[in-house]
């Protein structure tokens, strides 16, 4: 099992957060996250958000500490990166609804 965590340096909701990822599979990531008590709602696209207070728990459970840039590089190289606005592999791309121009008969610019 190879799960990684970056330092808790991402601010949000009055605390600092880390990102927990796997470079093997989402199944591995979900299993590890469940084993340390991360709720499913903490999963976002390709990682779990882990509060600073749970960082050491993840490391003690076996998450390897790496920097944020290395974390992104590893999941990108493994094909597990899911940036905002890009669907998960195997899911259809949602079409954006056509924007209407305020001037009837003209397409919106955009």
C-alpha cells in the first residue's frame, strides 16, 4: 500500500489541511482513509482533505510524507489526477448549456 500525505499547510474553515492520495488506486485510497476514520465527505475528486489534527494519525498508519508538488506529480503520473472541471475517467463529459445573448438572434460571446 502506497498512500501519501502532504504537509498541513492549506488553509480553510479556520484550520490547516493536508491532502491524502494514493498512486495505486482510488480503492486503496478509500480503504486507507476509512481505516484512519476519514469520513467519505472528506473525499474530493482525487484526494481526501485531512485536518492538521489528524495528520500524525495518517503518518502513524503508514501514509508517507511528501511535499505538495511531489504529491501532484505522483498522482498525475499514475493517471489518478482529477482536476476541477474534468470528469472522472469513464464518465461522460457534461455539456455546458449554451449561453443566450441578450440580443435576440445573436450567439453569446464567450
